[in-house]
C-alpha cells in the first residue's frame, strides 16, 4: 500500500446539455512485497471526460484515461510480478437511464 493516496474528480456543467470532467489521482511510492526489496515509484495520473445529453434520459460520454500517457505501475503481487498501468485509452459510451 502506498503511504499517501490522493484523488480528485470534478464535473463542470458547461451548458444544460454539455458537461466536462477532470480527475487527478496521486499515489506515493510503495513496496512490491512485504520484504521491502523492490519499490514501485509513485505517480500522478490525469483523466478527462466530456458528455452530451441527447434526450432527457440518454447521453453520450467520452472518457480519456491517462491523458499524458504516463508510464506507471498499478500494483504488484510480489517482487517479480509487477502490473503496469494502462496506457492512454479512450472510451465512448451511450448511457440510457430507465
């Protein structure tokens, strides 16, 4: 576990049918295993989102994860089984509420 973790996500309503969001996650260094032999470096990641309402109960949303395409290590299951974080990714979704 990292000693410190910070997360902030904020949405902005730009117009009645248009919104945008920005998220920041920061984690400090952490050890890969209980023996403290390998340290995973801390990182700061930035995510963004834009959404448009198409109807009262429907919207389309685009999320851009890891905006700056920063290399980071998400977690580890021992000193030799270290999982890298995902590179920049774009997800688009159609969201309907019932």
